[in-house]
C-alpha cells in the first residue's frame, strides 16, 4: 500500500486489541504511527514491538475524554 508509505497515521486505542494490531500493520507498510491510549506501559510495549520490526512510532499516554489532556 504505497498510499500510506511515508505518512503519519494517528491511532487511538493503540495500547491493545484492534488498535495495537492496526498500528503494527500500518507501520509495516512504512508509515510512521502516532499511538494514543491511556496506558503508558502498554503503549511502550507496542512501540517496542513496532521498533523491533523496523517500524517507526511515537506514543502519548492521554485520555481523550479529558479536554485538558488533549491540549
């Protein structure tokens, strides 16, 4: 999928389940993923897995239901 190659892709709920798997797949297609979720430790694990596979990611622990955290 060249469409996402070299793009930034923001993924919410990226610490587990569908969000984490989506992040891994998208990063394997040469996109940089920005991982958002509430659990920092799980985000770190997903980011480490992406890095091990040669992908690139950034992660931020944030609760999107709280406006002050989004800012």
